[in-house]
């Protein structure tokens, strides 16, 4: 049955490889484990696949590099920061104490994970590692690969381009593959007749928080559903800083889960124990399977069954198709010949589960579903509250992400926000604090000029709360200027009463609304309002050396930056070239922060 794996060794080079990963929200860890499996299939010997900090001593790195090819896969977090489990590694190799040429003889390559909307820190951590290893005498067997969140297939696009080059560099021949299923990574035991009170799975590093409020803020008959989503932190040890974000582990909604259980012929109430029989499984799997769980929990809390499928999912699924026509069609989908069919699926907003339903003969059993379906990836939300102002709650502002599928005209909803839209108050949700990207002035009097677009107003609300907290403690506070961009004032200007309160309390200097559709015959954007208020910008940013914050959709960044530079060029009398130069220094000094998505 598992011929794909058993033939592999004979094909390979026997090369030994150490895979080190730096991960913040777990995606790079998953990739590293997957890559480890692919290396093994090609006859390479993966001697280690661990996080970067597990090999943070320079001597250990040197020792491993004597006999191993070193492959480093690293995400960038914060704003150009190293993930927490890579910081020791970086401080070791970046140290001036490491002698030049220390890594002579080391063969290595790097794969960076990032998001190109972080233009000035795109894959910064991976790039730094790549350059430093070279500087210390290492030999790059391959140029750095990049997995970009913004690509069509997210990181898989870049990985699928890089991988053949890697095989070529290490001369690893393609394994023979008869297309049959690979061995599962898990052993699932079903306890017939047993019943348990399911205990919600809490992924490593996350905390289960009770939902205190889930309130729609836009009118119920309005097209966009924007929510105030509040989590109770009281009684939990969940330290967070101003400007942090939270990763929310969404769950699949009950209607979808029940349909999937039926489709795969699974009994949702069945109690299981799952053993990890491969070392290629993630820490998140290992932790989750320390407890007994029901099959329904696995489908609800772990499997990313209802998100957009990747092209590689087609190949995985094809292994289970009993109809040869379906197998052929599934294998064709990720290729050039399948482009049209693939586009049709994407245009219909098809999910992994939709793909399964389209090819009904391909029904992987539970152990294989666990092996081939990716884990639910948490979604990030900016903190909309200050940890000091309200020490018992943590607020988020979430817009339910809906779009019209171009192929079918049907309205589709994103997986995480579909959950947010339905989840009742009182339920618990797993969340993890993620370091924010914002930089703050050292004192409270330095002006803050903030641009909040749509739900980008969330962090700005938290900044104002924080300022109010400081003011109430008797600290002198400086100007806080908000440019608030949204579609319409009546429906979309969120937290109306609070802006009035912040003004009354003397912490909000001015709130300037840019309501896109409120002026007949003209669309108004934040950039237009910035152009009308040039002196407000220059007085606070040039004269008083204030800080600037851009929060919200990444698409708006260029126009906001353009308006800022235009104000500095004309009102600030620096001219175009001078404004460009000023902006560079402004960013370099950490006075420009951006949280865009
Ligand atoms: C640092 C940071 C802070 C953020 N802060 C906030 C915040 O404060 N508030 C907020 O509302 N959001 C915020 N976000 C965005 C948030 O993390 C999510 O991206 C957003 O809620 C959408 O998630 P989703 O799972 O509902 O949509 P997803 O399912 O991830 O869908 C995202 C997009 O992918 C496409 N897509 C999805 N599925 C398919 C399919 N099957 N076929 C074809 N196309 C598909 C669609 O274009 C869709 O719009 C933030 C993001 C970041 C990175
Ligand atoms: C809060 C936050 C900050 C980020 N900062 C950057 C960045 O500065 N540069 C970049 O290229 N990518 C950045 N990213 C994108 C991540 O590197 C990317 O999503 C990666 O796949 C995450 O991998 P991980 O789950 O292994 O941490 C950021 C992501 C988040 C959530």
C-alpha cells in the first residue's frame, strides 16, 4: 500500500541534513516538518528538524555543519524581528565574538517566510541569517527562497519554485511514486462505546479566554458586519503590551463540521486517542493529542478543511481516488493543463472540503485527513484596548470578511470571521499574544498622528485609552490626532461615543473623518483630508517631532505615504526630494509605524 515511501531510500543521495526553523505562529514549523518528510522521501537523512534556538551555540552549529547540510527556514515577525524561538540563534551568530571564517566549510541554504506588504522588512530575519552565514565563511548551496503570504498560493507558491532548485543543488533524484497513499503520520484509536466531556484543545502558547461580548456595531440591515469582540482576561496570566495583536484560533462552524463528518462517514461523538507515529508532526499536534478527543473536536478545532485549498492538496487527495478519471483530474489540476479548472475552483471560492466533494471517490480515512489537511492557522487581530485602561478585558474590532465569488456570484465568508460571526458569548476561544509592530515615543507629550482605516481604528482606540489612563494618573499628555477613514459616517464610524468622551477628557485633540461615500458625486479618502490639513501634519510631525501610525488595509499605504510626503514637501517647505529624504529618516528613526493587512 505505501509504496511511495518504501522505494524512496534507493533513489537518494544519502546526504545528511539539519533543518532549523524560526516560527512565530507555527506556519514555518509546519513547512519545516513537511520539508523534512520530502527530504526523507528522496533518501536524504534528516538528522535534526528543530527550532533555531535548539542550536544556538556556535560550537554546536559548527559541529553539525561538519557532516550536515544546514537548511534554515525562518519567518519574520514584529516589524523585521526574529521569531521568539530564533532569537538566541541570531544573537549567537550575530555576535562580534564569532571569528570571521568561523563557519568555513559549512554548506547551507535559507528559506524565508514573510509578507511583502512589510516592504521595508520583507523576510528581514531570513535575509540577515543568510548574509551572516555567508559573512562567516559558509557556502550557500542555493540562493535564498521566499514564501510570501501575498502570493496566490501564499508561501506554497515560492516554496514550489524553490524546491526543484534545492533538489538539483543536492542532486536528489525524484523518488519513485506509484501514487498510492503515503504512510499516515498518526495512529488513531477509536474507543468504541466510550464517552467523554470534550475538553477544548489549547494550542501551545495560547490561552483559552471566555468571550465577554460579541456585538455587531454596524446596523443589522447594513451590508458590512463589523463586530466589537471582547475577551475576558481576568483571572488569566496573559501579559500583553500596548499595540500587540492577538492570534485567534478560529474553529470550524458546527453546520460545516456536521456536513463533513457525514461526508467522510465519521462518528463525531467517537472518542479517540491519537498517537504521533512520525517525528514530522508539529508540536501543536503533539500537545493536542496528549488528551483524548472526540472526532468532532478534530474536525472542529484542528483541521483547516474549509479554507482555500492549495495546489499540493490536489496531489495529496489524488492518492485516495478510487476512480481513475478522478485521480487523473486531481493530478492535472495543479499543472499547466489544469489551469482553467483550477481557476474555476478558485473563482467559486471552493474550500478543501469542496474539492473533496467534487471528487467523491477520494475519501481519505481519519488518520490520513489528519496527515494531509493543514492545521487551522490562527488569524491576527489588532488589540483595540489598552492593557492598563481595562485590566479585565481585551477588545478586538473585527469585520466579517465577505466577498462575491467571481465564478458563481455567491457570497463567501472567510473561515475565521465566519466563526466570529456565529460564536456565542460565554464560549472560550484560544488566543495567543503576538508582538505588535508599533513603536512609541518615550514620553506622553510627543504628538501622535494616526491614520485608522476601517478596522484599522482598533489599535488607535487602544492608544487613546492608554493615553487617558496616563492622564488620569496625572501625567501630562500631548496631541493625539486621528484621521479616520471609512465608507460612511452613519453606518461605519465605530465607537462614536468614545471619540466624544476622549475629546471631553482632553486626550483626543482632533478626529478628522474621511467618509468615502458621504459626499455626492465625489469619493473622499483619507489622503484628501490629509491634503486639507497639511499644517496640522507638519506642525506635529516636523515641528514637534511627532510619531505617525498607519493602520488598516495595506492597499491604502501608498496614498497615505504620498499625502504625508506632499504635506512635508509643500507646507514643510522641504520640496519633493527633501520630503523623500525626510521620510527615509522618519522611518529609520522609528517614528513611522504601520500595521497593515
Ligand atoms: C497584524 C494584523 C492585524 C489584523 N488586525 C485586524 C483587525 O483588527 N480587524 C480585522 O477585522 N482584521 C484584522 N486582520 C485581518 C485578519 O487577520 C484576517 O485576515 C481577516 O479576518 C480574514 O480572515 P478570514 O479567515 O475570515 O478570511 P480568509 O478565509 O483568510 O480569507 C481571506 C481572503 O482569501 C480569499 N479566500 C479565502 N478563501 C477562499 C477560497 N476558498 N477561494 C478563493 N479565495 C479565497 C478571499 O479573497 C478572502 O478575502 C489583521 C491582520 C494582520 C496580519
Ligand atoms: C504581527 C506580524 C508581523 C509580521 N512582520 C513581518 C515583517 O516585518 N516582515 C515580513 O516579511 N513578514 C512579516 N510577517 C509575516 C510572517 O513572516 C508570515 O506570515 C509567516 O508566514 C509567519 O510564519 P510563522 O507562522 O512561522 O511565524 C508578520 C506577520 C505578523 C503576524
